């Protein structure tokens, strides 16, 4: 018998809102706004880098901090459940880092970011990267007060990820498609990936890169320079309307019940 098409498979929709989650997110949004102001007052450009575990965030940052450090002071807030392994890698690449271990937590939040900012104390006019905990779900919900969000997906993860984890993609200012050096060895439908991205976040074009081989990194550096310049002009520009829309949707029981 032929398998039923995926679209026809029964799905289970959430039917109840959880007030505790709403309160947690509202509190987080207030703290994130304070972080955004703190960063703006110091003219610091902060990029929140998010992905599944192992997509290549740290590898990309190892190269990026070397490049950015040539013209601008750069530091990294590093989020992982355990260990300081990624911090050590990035220190070896030549930047200041602060490791945040979340224990059982699966994402950074605005309160952790606030403490990390005070402890790390990045200099005025600098670039700050936040490597979030490897996870395509929870980090999308928690605004940190960052200036921009960059999502990394590697070519090995499958073309359906934007459809399955839409919140992450909806809130992204940039989508890096990493590990393109592996494409000759894989069967991955890039056109299907692009269609999936377009379905959840129209206008977001994946930027192909290879953090190990260097493909496409000039485009990534150019994006960083442009966004930093834009941020200098208007540091509060990232009001993150998409995040607010998502938050509103989560709070709308009608939407949850559909
Ligand atoms: N072939 C290939 N491998 C890559 C590339 N980027 C990263 N890797 C490899 O992918 C593995 C994971 O890379 P990491 O940079 O540690 O990934 P991560 O996203 O920081 O992982 P977590 O911090 O654990 O979430 C390592 O073995 C890297 O060498 C790439 O562009 N091409
Ligand atoms: Mg890492």
C-alpha cells in the first residue's frame, strides 16, 4: 500500500495556553529591552548566533573573530549546558570570552545575558557575538536584547527544518547555510530548502558558506560590517517585530487551538 502523503498525516495541536510561560516571556522581554539599551549606550553591535548542535557556530566564530579583530575589538558570550570547551576554542582564536553554563537549561535568556554583559564588560564600539546553546527551538523564543540574529543551518540537517522549526527562521535577520563543501557527497534538495525558508520567512535568502573551507565568508563579513554601520546609526532599530508577532501568536488561544 502506498504511504499516505506527509501533509495528510494527523497532527496534534496544543490546546491550552500556559500562563507561566507567558509571564516568563514577558519578564524576559522587559530585561531584553534593558540589555538593548545597555548595548546601545555603548554602541556595541551584538549578534545572537543560533543553530542546532554541531551546525558550525564555533568553527564560524573562530574564523570570524580573527577577521573582525583586525579592525574592531571583539568578544564572545558562549552558551552551553556544560563545559567551557567552546570558550577555550575562541580564546585560542584571540578574543575575550565569557562562558555561561545553563545546566539543564536549553537556551540563554535575557537575565543571563545581563549578567554576562556586566561581567564581560565589552568595550564601547565593539562587536559582541553570543553563541547560543545548540538548539533550534527554545533560543528562538528568548530575546536577549541583541542587535541582530543569525541562524546557522548546515547542509546535512535536511531541507525540512524551516517548516518544522519555523520560529527560529521567522526571527532571523540572516540565515547562513554552512558546510557547503559537503554538498558533493550529499543528497540534499537545496531548492526544497529555499522553498521551505520562503514559506516561513519570505525574503530571507540563505547565504551559503563553509566555515572550514572559507566559501562565502566574504559575504558574511560584509553583512556584519553593513549591519554594524546600520546599528551605529540607529542602535534601537531591532525592535524585532517578528518576535513580537510570534509572542502574540503564542498568547492567542485561538491560534493555539487551531
Ligand atoms: N565539512 C565541514 N565541517 C564543518 C564546517 N563547519 C563546522 N564543521 C564541523 O562540524 C563540527 C561541529 O562544529 P562546531 O563549530 O563545534 O559546531 P557548533 O555549532 O559550535 O556546535 P555546538 O556548540 O555543540 O552547538 C566540527 O567537527 C566542525 O569541524 C564546514 O563548513 N564544513
Ligand atoms: Mg559551539
